[in-house]
């Protein structure tokens, strides 16, 4: 056991320190090109990976079922024989029927091709989870096991918490159609209300808390209309926004009891509540949201300082008795630059050992200015990445 300079057993190093050690070793160690077979979205593809000696164990993915190299043929399968066509003696040639044509291509009613024989019908396998787009949409449309709170967290500023909160809400809302809200729970002048909501009014969380008792007393459609008076809406209508207060003195009003009441109120009107938690892990509102969260989303960028802070936060949550939240968390790596990110693969590998999943979203020039977040302006690859990330967040929360 490692001992301190006083001869006593040293305390084990926190896990985030191991990340720092690996990063330092990765900069001084050798780099080698290791060919590795990887599966592309449309089939097996070979890719060369820059394998850094950073302490990670070598891992090769399992061979894909159904794929056999030329030198190792697969099991022999008997060919299916179609039943003989009626009226055609065996062994004689019979012309094949023409391919099926959509009825809309015929101008006269009743002119449809003959129905195909069973032996000529093509069988296609149902969509599988690796059919990414179909799986993601189906996942986001599934029924939830009650209203769910998604907490987007990292004490480091500038790690795309606000952007991730808005785009996750927009993506989920665009598929589900309704019932999604983004709440800016940053006690120090959060910008979610400025970047994501329409400016139809200037009401914030402060106004809702002032009238909270009156709003809580309503129910049904009246409650939905009452809450809507305090919300802003995304330009495309996919989600609602509860803006944060710009006055920093308001933070003292976000006590544990009040934050819980607000969350309970939003659960009565919305199915998915995405919360931008701010940067202060010692604040009451930050801790209360994390304790109430159904899904933790660790937002970071491929930089050492951002990753270390995220890792430290996971240690803090573990020590605070929220290890289950850490184990089920999703790490969201947002690329903030169009240039190659040398730490991206290392950070993916590290956070894959700490959280349930790691999602990477690419750089997009539409987000660089820091102004209004408009999902329709994003590149197709960015929208696809967010679709996959949102489905990964929602998947364990469905029935």
C-alpha cells in the first residue's frame, strides 16, 4: 500500500486524478497505428485508430454475427424451393410475373397486376436497434414511466450545458410533439431564456414563485393555461422554456422546498423536464435538482479542464450517496471546434468506464455565435447526432 511521508497509509487518489495521469502519459507516450475492424452503420468497415498508450486495455469488438471472411465460409444453408405454379408441368419454363406496381400508377380502375405467389414474396427483417434512426424515433415515441427530470450538469462554465439543455428538449419535443420543457435553474443569470425562448413576455422563475400558491391550487386545463402564462416557447413550438431570473439576488429564494414545489408543478403539466443546473455545486437549488433527477447528463467538451471538472463532480455525487445517478448517467461530449480534437477518443474511453453511455455531437457553425438556438439551422449530421443522443437519454425511462 502506498504510504505518505509521515509513514501512515495514504488516502487513495480520486478517480479524476487518474484521468489527469492518463492525459499526461498520453502526451509523452508513443503513438502507433493499429488496424481495427469496426462496423459502419451499413455494414462492416475497416478503420485505422490512433491507439495511444494511456493505460486503457486493448479491446477488439466481437465479430459481427452473419459475417464470414472469404477464407472461412459460413454454415451451408439449404436453398428454399418455391412451390410449383399451378398449371405448369414440372421442369418446364414458366415466365416470372412482373414486379408489383403501386395501384396509383394505373389510370383505369381494376388494372392491377396479379398477386405474387408465396415463393416470390421477399422477406425483410424488422428494424433492429442498430438501425439508428428508426430505433431513435421509436424510442423517443415510447410511453414514459411517468414525468421525468433530466439534469444537465458540470460545474465548469462554457461546456455547452445551456446548448445541450435546449437541443435535447428540442429534439425530444420534435418527436414526441408536446410535453417537453427546459428550465434554467442557474441562480446566476442563466441565458437559456434568451437563447431558446421567444420573447412574448419577460416573466421568469421569479414571477412563477411569487404566484406559486395560486398556480398550484388549479388543475386540469386551467392549470396548463395558468403555467403557460409564465413560459416562453421555442420558435418551432417543440418545447417550452421557464427562464431563469437575471437578478443574482434572487438566488436566496431558490431554497430546497421551493425548488421541489416547482419541479412537482412542472411534472403536472409536462412529461420531460430538462434542467440547466448552473455551475455552483454548493447551491441548494443545484443539489435539490440532482436529488430529484431521473437522468443525469454530464455535459463536457474535449478539453482537460472541462473533463476534470466533470470527473470531480461524479466523485462528489458518489460520495454524496448518489452513485446510482452516476452509474446511469450519460456523458455528452460536444465538439466546440471544427479542428480535430486530440483528446476526444481518450475522453470517450474514460467516461465510458464511469457512466452508462457516452454520446458525441459534432461541431456546428450555427452554434458558434452563442445567439439564439435554432435546431432547423443545424447541419444534418448534427441533427442526427442529437437524435441519437436524445434517444440514449430517454431509453431507460420508458415503459
